[in-house]
C-alpha cells in the first residue's frame, strides 16, 4: 500500500537550510554590531588624541584649545561637540562662531570665526571693541587700525530718554557697517548726539552730517560720490540723500 504524506512534509528539507542561513546571518550581524561598538567606545583605536585649530587671527591656537576643554583620550564618538562649542562661546567672546568636527580616527577640529570690530569705545587708556552685532567683545590697549571711535554726546538729548543708550549704540553700529571700505578707512570718529543727528569725522578735518541711521546704504553711495566730486570740501551733508551738499575748503 502507498503511504500518503501530508502536503507540507516535502517542504521540511529545504526550509531547514534557509533557517540555518538566517540564524547564521543574525549571529554575524550581532557580532559585527558588537565589534563596531567595541571599536568605537571600548578600543584604543578611535580616541580623541589630537586637537587642531583653524581660522584664528588675534586668538592663538593654544588659547582656543585650552578654552575648548576637549577630553583627550576619550572615545572620539562620545565627544560632546556641542558642549565644546558652547564652552568656547562662553569663555572667549572674541569667537563669533565655531564648528567642532570629528576628524577620524583620532582628531577634534575646531574651525573658528572671530568677531571683527566695526567700532571702538574708549575707556581711559583702553579701547572696547564692538562688532557688527553691537557686541562689546574685547578690551585692548591699542585701538585697531582703521576702526572708528564711537563718541556718545547724547546726555542732554531727548533721544536718550526716548531710545536709551543701547538703541543709540546700535544706530552707530548700523552707520559703521553701511560705510564702504573706501570711505570707512578715513572715518576716525562716529559721533552720536541724538537718534537723528549722527556725525562722521574723517581724516583731514572733514566732517559728514549723516543724520539718522536710516537709508544707510543710499547715504553711503551718495557720500562716496560726493567725496570724489568735491575733493577740496570739508563739510558734507548726506542726511537727506536725495539732496546732498558739500561746502568749505
């Protein structure tokens, strides 16, 4: 008599090798994951052994490295790059921004952008540098070259009560950043008497009535043209850029 087999019986043989293959693949994957985790965090192969600093001008690489506090010897994968960036911003105000990168297999790279002064405020024999965001970030003994000095003469101005010193400082910063390099290098003082009375004192005893901070780009273009057209003039007025004036000799 023929023995009848259930329909699934014939599939047992081929199914077992497939299951063994899947089990072997799972074991291999687990081993690879375990080895990768050990290589990243447990081995001595991928650890933070070096720190490189790029982009500094006034700051030194040693200053930046010391402030960064990179945990040398720690697994590179576990280094807190955001924490390093936060420490640098807190400890070195001259740093405007910094990118902290892992450079495999053993280096942390610090790519620094320093703040650049657009104004200085004199305090006694020292100078406080101010950047294009109005941040006073450093005190130096010698004023940087070609950076105008801010003079605040608004003590009796209604603008002081209405806007306050911070707003008037921001207005001066906007004027400084609006100036093209060809004009800015000749500006020695930006004098603020009120919100709408800002004066530039240039080399050669020249003076510019700027007015308020508004329409700075247009005023800068008009002033540049006026300086070329009236080379012997000593007084310039661009407070109304559509009606500029030059006088004196």
